[in-house]
C-alpha cells in the first residue's frame, strides 16, 4: 500500500467515513485510491478534464484493485457530476480562482449535506472571500508543510449565511486560531509576501497603512517561525 504526502493526507483526514467522494482534478487518483484501500469510503469518482490524467488514474485504480469502488469520469470540474454522486467533494491542487469558478457554476453544492474539502495552490484569499460572501461556512481549516511548501486545507459546507470577509480573514482564514507550527508557518509565508507588496506601496497611503497593520498582526501570529 502506498502513502500520501502531507498535503493529500490532510485532505484525506477531512473526508467523512463511509461517504461517496468526488475528487475533482484527480490526476493519478492517489487520494480516492488511498481512501478506498483504507476502507474509508463507500465509493469515489476520480474526475479530470483531460484524458491523459484519467488514463493515469485508471492504471492506478486497476493496479490497486479498487475498480469496484473508484470510477473515473471525464468532466470539466463538476459538470458531469450530479448531487447523488458524491457527499464529500475534494478540489485540491488547483488555483483558488478556478475553485471559485467550479463551485459557482454547481448549484447542487448548496445542499446542506455536502462537504467541500478545498486545497488552493494559489489565490487562497480569493477563495476565502468568495466562500464568506456566498454562504459557505468554513467549518475547519488546517495547514501542512509538504516538500518544504506551506498549504491550507478548508472544510466547508453551505449554510446560506453571507459573511463579511476582512482582509485578515481572506489571507489566513481560521489558521490564527489553530496555533500549530504548520499554521504559524503558513501565516509567516503569507506575511513575507505582504512585506514585498508593501515595498511597492507609497508610504502614507491608505493601502500602505492597511498592509502595515496586517503585517504587524501576522508577525505576532507567526512569531518564532522562519521559512526554512
């Protein structure tokens, strides 16, 4: 049996036991195959928009003997998936803006019993803001370090409550409450990016002041952590 890296392991840890799963952008189907091998799920759809990754997924499914549990689907996002197909939907390894587009055009994700497990590679702040402003509650958020890089994974579901999203929340979400080293490291990395952005702002402007306040706060959250 193979293992998952820290990023996919964190995604797997948020999947409910005994549910049907859709893994969007599955690539080699490592995550659904691992969940099947470990008896965690009832069924899974390994979905991708490209034939090549789906061929890789099929090979991995067959090699591990889980073809009775994991099926492949050629689909652009969730376009070929219906509500009855999945209880937990995983979108990992894609940009935050793309995740927003896929969620926004899939109305059945607003069923209250659906869990979304989201792991944005870029523009996580865009995703968090969308979730807040469109009625999706972030029930849990954790960070991990995989191959030296920091990632965040969010567990979300729709409750219809639209929330204000501060700049602080858009950048670090629930991670300031976590207190783990991984979360502090994530905040540290975000803060380093904000410091670079600050150098491009004119001192005394509103943008400069807002950024400086964020940086000072994030310095406190990530005290004692370095990028190494």
